[in-house]
C-alpha cells in the first residue's frame, strides 16, 4: 500500500522525472510547514544551489515586511503601513499584522539570502552551502 503521508509519496518520482531532481521538496517541506494552515501559504522549492520559500501574503507590499535571520531562525513580521482606501475590516486585519517564525534546515546558508514581495507573494531565496 502507498505511503501517502510519509516521505514515500508515489507521485514524487513522477514529479522529479518531469521537473528534474530537487524541484519538489518532498519530505523536507515538513520541516518548514507545520500544519494545514501553513500548507496553504508556504511552499518550498529547491534546486542544486538554492532553496526558495514562497509565502502567500495577499494585501501586503514590500514596505510592510521585515525579515531577519538569527542563527537558523527565520522571522518574518508583516504589518500593513498604508490602509488608505481599504474597507475598515480589511485595514484592521492587515494592520494588526502577522508573524512567522521558522527554523531553517541545516543545508541552507542563513547569512546568504534575498527576498522580493510582489502582488502578495513573498519569495525568500537562500543559497545552499557553507555558512
């Protein structure tokens, strides 16, 4: 019987064959994604030299995000700065902010990263290798 919830996903080999090795994070994804709510807003993509953490953050812009890495701990803080023209309930929700704290896998260089936030999609690119 197939192991649908473990690292032995029967479709992983198909995805690897189609996209190439490292494109699909498989089991490593569990180290960053903690539960069902995270599953909807965080994706992990890897290649030979980089790991990309993709967060869905609708309503936020580049000036609304603060990212810091201390050791192997990634902290992302969000708070909407400009709520002009927004509905009151949405402005209140976005300005109250969000905070994500995640432990990064050992193979990532926590000092070597860059990020972009466009159209509510935050992409953090970490280089793999020496710290």
